[in-house]
């Protein structure tokens, strides 16, 4: 009776691992690109900003004349510190944005359109920390640059600040409103 009526004893449903391997490589690639392309583009930009073209010597050729034009009476010490703060501010901004983009990538890979998970934030932050360390290692090989643990810590703190701000925004936006 079982061989003539197969609908009475259907085969068991496949487990998730079997189904995942049935996805076409093209759809997996599209999902990966959709999730990660902004963070990858930003990582490439960070890599480019770590080259000789954006060393302190080269950025001073633009920033210092501009500051001298804006404030003709500026002292050399003040000029040095403002240039230094601008460069460190750039580190902070680039990794702040990178932290947001990494969180987006992790969230999209999980199939979520919105929402907050600490595990997603921790994953994004760990990626930012590793990339920051690799960026400093890259600067070992750039003659006009050098590695700095402080820069790596600043970059990691910037990514963390972005994720904490994102958490506060999600918390505020998702909080039930009282009437």
C-alpha cells in the first residue's frame, strides 16, 4: 500500500544545511554584495587614506596654508596642534562611518531590514578593530607613515561610538510612546 500511495508517507523535510547548499552561487553572491558593498567601498577608501598621499607631510601642504589664510596671526605651535586635531578627527569620522556600515552589513546578512542586536554590534565592532589593526600594519610598509597603537585605539573607539549612538537611536525610536 505504501508504494502505490506515496503521499501517505512523504519524505522528511530537508534540514537547513541541505537547503542552504541548494541556493545558487549567484544568489549568495548577490546577497553578500547587497549586504557588504558600502562597507567594502569605505574600507577601500580607508586603505587609500593610509597611503603616502595622505601622510602628515602631504596634508600639511593643504591644511596649513588654509589655516594661515584664515588666521594670519596663528603661531607655529597652534598650527601644528590644529593640523594634528584635524588628522585625528578624520580618523574618528572615517571609522565612525565604517562602524555604521559594518553594522548594516551584519544586519542585512542576518536577513533583517531594521532592528538592533548587541551581537550584531559586537560583530561589527570586532571587524572594525581588526581592520584598524590591519590598517596600522599596512602603514608599516608606507615610508612616510608609521603604525600607531593610539590611532588604532581611536579608530576602534570611533566605531564603538557609532554603534552606541545607533543603539540609542534604535532605543528612542522603538520605545513605546505614551499617550
